[in-house]
C-alpha cells in the first residue's frame, strides 16, 4: 500500500493525559483518585523521554511528518486544568472509562462502534505478535539475528 499523504495525525499523548493505559486503572484500583493523578502526572512528565523520539524517527524514516494534536501546548494546558474524572473513569468497563473525552467526540462524530472498543496497542492489536510467536521462539526483547550476518 502506498499513500501520497505527507503529514500524519498521531495520537501520542492521549493515553498519557486521558488515562488510556491499564496501569492507570491499576493505580486507581489500588490507590484511588490520588494514585491515578500521580500516575498521570508521571506519564505527562516523561512523554518526551519515552516513545516520542522513537515514533518521530519511524515517521521520518518513511519521509512523512507527524502532527501531534494531543501535545499542542493549548491542548495540554486545557487537559491539565480538567478534573481527572472528566478525562477518565477507571471504575467503568474497558472501552468506556478510559479516554472518555476522545470516546465522546467519536460518538458525536458518528463513530459509535469504534469509540466503544477497548484500547489495543498496534503491536498487540494487529495480533502480529501472536502470529510471530506461533512460528518462532523469538521474543520482542531478542536481538534479531537474521538481520545481522
């Protein structure tokens, strides 16, 4: 598949700010709203150190530009001012409680089914990891020996 699109809209920052990771639910279940707030704060503070560089290199390697609307200063500032329960409710089931704002926008725009699906990271959601594991004993942390001779 080839596309002439040069700029990609990427969702980096949504999970970190809107409680999209399972660790956010765990923090809430073990330490309540205070624990969730601490976990969200940690995630926001380390955003630039974690996946952003990797994702930007991946996009650039394909001669594309990435736009990160959830990392726009005005968006980050707005989200930081909202009460946490407006952004996420880990007491609700998966597919409803996390990233509530994004899910609500999806529903308003008519994406009712998609906005109710549980989050699945691309490396797991595509189920490629399971296919690879079924045909091999490789792990994600292993050095890829068939690339180096």
